[in-house]
C-alpha cells in the first residue's frame, strides 16, 4: 500500500484513506464468506457507493446478482429493497401513493402518503428493461433528483441512496430497452460473467450442503456519507485530468480526437459525453482510496474505463459485422491512449 507524507491539511484525510482500505479488506473477507469470486464486481459496486452514483449490472440469471447486492447492503448496515420490474408495473408501485383515510374522532377525511419500495438506501431494480418507459422514467427521476413527487408533494429519499439495476443480456422479447440518454445516468455498467470452474465447484458445494456464514457490519451509513466527501478531496494531477478527458473525446467520431484510428465513423456512431469524463475521474479517485492511495493515476483511469464507457458508446453496423463489441472498442481506445500519452503513472 502506497503512503504519502501528509501535510498539515491532508493528514486526517490520509488517515481516513488508510482506515477505509482496512475496511475494504475486511469487507472482502466478509463477502467471500457468502460470494465466491466476483472480486471486480464487488470493487465496482463500492466505487459506485463511494461516488454517490448508480449502477447497472448485466448478466444472465443465476449469477448471484441479487445476493451480492443484498449481502453488501447488510455489511454496510443499509436498508435494502428489491423491485421486480414487470410490464404491468406502474410508477406509483415504486414511488408510493396517497390513500384516503378518515379520522374516527372528527370524521374528517385526509390523504396519507404510503411510501413505495424506493424509500430504501439500496434499491435493486431487477430486470429494469421489462417495465414500460413510464415506470423507467419515474425511477430515473428519483435517481437524479433523489426525491419523488406525488400529488404535488415532494418526498426526499433516504441518504445515502443508490439504485442498482439489472438486465438480462440474452432476452429481447417483452423488453423495453433503455434509451442511451437514460443509460448515461448510470455511472458504471458492471458485467457479471460466469464463474471459473473451481469457483463454480465451490458454489455448488455451498448450495447443496448446510454451509452458513454469518456476516457482520463493516461500515455504517454515516461513515459512507463521510467517505463520499473524502473521495472528492483526493488530489488529481493535471495530466490525469487530461488523460481522462482525452480518452472520452477519443471515442467521439468527427471530432478529430481519434486521428482516424478506433474513434472513427467506421466503428462508433456516438461517443461518450462530458458525463463520462466526470465519471472516469470520480471512479478513479474511489479506486485509488480503496487501494489505500491518496492520489490518482492514469492506471486508475484505464482500470475503470470499461465499466464507465461500455454503455456510453454506440457501435456502428460495420463494427458489429466485424465482431467488435463496445468492450472491444473501449479496450482499443485505452491501448491507444497508453501509447500516445506521455505519462504512464
């Protein structure tokens, strides 16, 4: 773990970073008692939480997406609600609704607001692409404003508040694909893949025996809010800012940033916007402090580039015909940036 000689103003922050790194190690040990593998997924989820963002998890059924989120919420001592999105789900089903009640003493009638499942610290929006755009929009409004408005009254959501949505990448029938502008609201798109062979054997053994693991709280909600403020204090050198911005700009066809290489009209229809540049820096800051460093490097930018950019790029037909996925394009962009950038650290 890297250490920096603290200045008078930075001493407390550096100490907080080292404390968080210890918490991260403890949290990983707790997660391994329940979840086998998925270390990258756990790190990316924590990055989302430290950056006060929202995330999209994509993976086929049965890969423990719900379990990993619910387990993480228990370790962080946060309330957790799971919403199963279906074609008949209405906005009021997730935000809440007002009901008419009568006072038995006075006989007067009044409306009382009943909170929906959105009123939790961590909300798992399961199969978000299975619900109509009207309900999707209600969720995304809550994500952005961190409040809901029902019958003209505004209700604040809990703090901290995170939405982790899931999608099934193989089913297309009966789905409502989120537009690119709505996908852009998600800080990271996390891909949950199949486990390795030995990991899968361990999973099967745990699931078919009497294996139990009792988790314990690692970080409180109040500590998370303090750590979110800490992330913004992590210093970033100018060349790291430039690296992040140039990487995002390189994905935009027609800007000249790609110099006719990956980021051309042949590979990308639409590239990442300024929100991607912001997310690259914030995610890199969070990754740095998770590893016990109070400074950010271009390696951090490269590490977080796939989950930040993969859902913000729209490949062309030519790219798809050539077998190039968004992940492939992001990998090529990062490789090019490593070559052209004069800074490697």
